[in-house]
C-alpha cells in the first residue's frame, strides 16, 4: 500500500498545501526558513497534539523515530532547539488564520443545530488555563499565579469553535465579545458575565439576537406581561425597559423570561431581544449553551492546552491554535465518514494508529465475528484429518 495512505497523511491532506503556502507567505517574518519551514513545524505540532506527548523532548524523540514516515509527509526530523526557536518567534497569527480557514471548510458538511428555526446559533464563553507565574511571567493573573483565557464562540451546528481569541487572564469577556462580528440574524447565548447594556444595544442595532441570564441586581420596568404555559416550567414572559444608572445604555425594550427547571427546581431569569420565538424555546436556547462548557472540558482532557512545550506568549498561543485545528480536523473526519464514534474514542484510537496505512473508515469498522473464524478453523482441521 502507498506510503501516502497513512492516517496522519490523510488527516493533513484536508488542508490543501497551496492554501497553506499562501498563508505562509502572508505571515512571513521577512526571512525564508532554510530547512525547517512552516509545514514542517505544523506537522511536528500536530503530531504532538494527536499523540499527547508529555514534553517537548518527548515529542521530538517520538517523531524522530518515524523519520521515514515524516519524509512521505513532506517533513523531516528537527533538533529540539530549532523547533523551540520556531515556536517562540514565528507569529501565532498564522495558525489563527489557518484555524479560520479550516472552520470554513467544515461548514458544508456539519449537521444543523437541534432547533427548528433557521437562524445560526452560537454559544459564547471563556475558559481560564492556569500557568506557573515563575515560568510564564508575561501572563501574570494574580499575585501568585499566571493564566491565559481562551475566548471562544461555539457554532451549535456541529459544535465547532468558530472563533478563538487568547488573552491574559485579566481580560474581561465583554472586551473580546465587542470585537466579534457575528452574522446578521444569528442568535448568541451567553452567561451573565457578559452583561453589558451598551453591547446589548450594539447587537440589537446589528440585527443580532442574544439570550443571557439576568443579574439579580438588575433594575428594570415592566411594560407588558404575556400569559405563559406553567406546565412547561415557565413562570413569566414580560416586555421590560432597563432603568437604573446604566439603563440608558440600552434604550431598546427587552424580553424577560422566567423558567423553573423541572428536574433541579432551580429558577432562571433570561433576557433577550428576540420577541418572535416562544418563551420555552428561549429557555432551551440558554440550556444549549452548556455545550460550550462540554467543549472546554473536552479540549482540556484530550488536547495539549494545559501543559506547554514553550514558555513565550507566542509559543503558548501557537500551541492552543494548533489544538483547535486538531479539534476541527477530527470533527471534519467524523462528519465526512459518518462514523458512530465519539471524538474522545476517535483521538484515543488514532494515537495508537497514526501511521497505520488504512482508510479512516477501516480503522473504526467493527472487528470480525471471531466465532465464525473459529468455526471455519475447526472445519479446516476436520478436512485435513
């Protein structure tokens, strides 16, 4: 079988080399790499993500042991110092744009979100990755610790990250949220940490809908009340205007919906600028926001974004963006092959078979029925007896 048919090679082929080269030229540092180019760096970084290497030295030694396989990937072994230098100095913005390109490539094959409405649905949140202050002083967060914050917009169609921004741990979520451009008519679900009345007003003017939990200290005036179906857990459906000190920052009327979860008996109050969808749908949209929490937990458990192979800010950002690219590659293969297996099982099996020469579907096909094989073997023995 041809060397080009390894699983790792098939994964990397999802990213066309001509598009990769175009991005490489756009994000050049002014000096052409003599031997260790961007593609070589990407192959090494992706290998370390998919095989979960414990350290930089471990990763370099492991991939060097597959020198022949690297040749057929258009790559070759590199020294530890050269690799570390590339991660520290080559702008991470290259991988940020590569991530966006790959997200666009996934769009035609992702399943639609679970709701009947046609609007795009997103969930927005941020997660903190703790770091050692002595090793990462540039990411100072508190007196004794450092941290980076991964701001993410999750596309609920396929549960793919559509936007990722990395900041220090002190950067507030709303600062990044204001810089994100969502398509007109889309709906974004956020937690109450994103409460910013000016941002609400801006979203409304752009034709973007939001669903957020209301803070308990919010000041408002009820304009109108709607009847609700209490059997669905709904407690209220009101049209309100924000008041108080900052109420004037959002002059538009909002919708306030009360909902009591039938299982936990916990009461939630949501704010939205969408007056067309049913109150229960608004409550369900916020519940769907939990998917971004599941996403954060998955990447922390299965990808390398908690232990870093470089200490500089650029190296950390590069590693996180490559982890997001790895997530998109895995998702793309899952959607394209339509296999019934979780992403967690996918990456665990791929770790052991990355250089195996077979198709992606072959790897996840059910094993043969051993009872049939054993019966055939007995019949052969009887025939020869």
